[in-house]
């Protein structure tokens, strides 16, 4: 009977450890919005508020992104279907665009302004 209580204690301790560690990976979206571009060559970070034009080389050619007026979009890509270009402009944290053939992933990260439409009012755990 004592072995069962020890096993229950171990499971409880492991469960609590997993719960506590899981909160360490939560992003609180602080700071200015940034554009994170992940490619086969690494990760590139750009300020969303600074107009930029960048080109990345992938397996099927080049993918160009444009950051302008606090928004980002895929300007041009050598992929066949151009779905990434059709995604349009994005600007809110959590928005993303991906060009699968060229392995280019674009993610907007940063703070959410609660005064913006669609922003977060409150956070509950």
C-alpha cells in the first residue's frame, strides 16, 4: 500500500513540474512589433516600424518581402502557385505567411495594443 502512495506522489510531483515549466515558454508579447523571417539559412528579425525590402533564397528561387507602413507582405516569389503573395499584408502579432516551396516563414511578434480592433482585452489563466 505504501508503494502506491509513493507512486502517486511521484506522479503528482512530475505533473506539477510540467505545469510550472510550461509557463516558462509562454511569450508575453512585450516590446515593439517585429517581423521574424525563418529560412533554411537561419532567422532574420526586422522592425515592423522600419520600411525594409529583403530577399531570401530558397530551394525554388527567391522570395522577397516588403515591410512598409507597419505591415509586411511577400512582394514576389519564384514559387509556382504564389499563395504567399495572395496572403496579402499582415501586421498583428501572431499573424504569419509561409512560402512552403521556398521554406520561408514570416511571423509578426510583439505587443498587442488593446485599443486596436481585435486586440486582447484581458488575459486569463
